[in-house]
C-alpha cells in the first residue's frame, strides 16, 4: 500500500513539474497564471527592443479576440502591447475585419483599463494600413487565419505580404516587425513577407514560432 501511494505521489509530482516547466509566463510584467508558451521569448525580446528604441506607435493586424484567455492559443498581443504602451507612454492601433473579434478585444481592453492606450478598429487591414499616416515604430502581423487548406495558406501568406507593402513607407530605420504563426506547414503566415523583407534590407533577429525582424542598419540606444 505504501509503495502504491509513493508511486502515485511521484506521478503527481512529475506531472506538476512537467506543467511548471512548460509554463512560460511574462511574469512579473503579466500575472504568472497566463501562459504565453511558444511566444514568450519573442515577446520578451520584442519588448526589450521597444524599450531601447523608445517605441511610441505600435500597429497590430488581427486583434486579440479572446483577450488574455487566449494567451497560450493566440498570444493576446493586443493586451500585452497595450500594457507595455501604458507603462511607456506609447499607443497601440489594432485592426480586425471581424466585428465579433473587435467587440471581444475591446471588452478585454476595457477590463484591463487600457482604453487610453489602445484603439481597436473594425476594418479590412489592407484598407486600414493604406490610409495609416503615422510613422510606425512597431508592426505586428497576425491577421488572416491560417489552416491546413493549401489555398487558405496561400491567401494568408499573400495577405501578410500585402499588409507589409501597404505600410512599408511608414517604417523607419529602427522599426521593429514581428510576424506570428510562422512555424506552421508550408512556411506559415510569414513565408512571402519575410522573403520580401530579406530582399529589401531587413534581417531576422529571432526565428521560432514567431519571426522578429529589423533593418540591417538597425541601431540601439544603449541607455535603457
């Protein structure tokens, strides 16, 4: 009986340790309970660069439709960047074509008291970016949901390329670009846009589930 109990307790302990090891929070920036898993490291690197470049204008395509509940599944970037903006006197512009996604994201923005630092737009992202006239310090591309359908994959990849092309002239030497959902079949969302950027003087800083890019002449202010 004692052996059985010991084995059971060891099994439970192993399970909990495994869960803890896999859990990748942004604590203390965000509460520990939120698990950002495959996006944690690129988010941390992104925010470090944002701090060092004194980023002020952040543009996101594809808003966080599940709020912080979606930290592990979709990254909850609207809220992550919104909180960063609140702490660093910056501003987030987030656009999504889905009315439901906009409503859900806005509700989370309100719950987190970020409404003075985040504006969510209900619009096609291409039209929005075409008419965005501010200089962009940070661009986060995460629209047009990917799937296992090859035709959907092609359309998503083309859409992300066109998004970048619409806003390209608003980027500067120290702009930062992060592309989500890249480690997926057939190159993920970033396949075409990353190739396009690499041909035009950009370089990859981090490459995992997300890909982080800056210009080849990117420079940092060492004082944080």
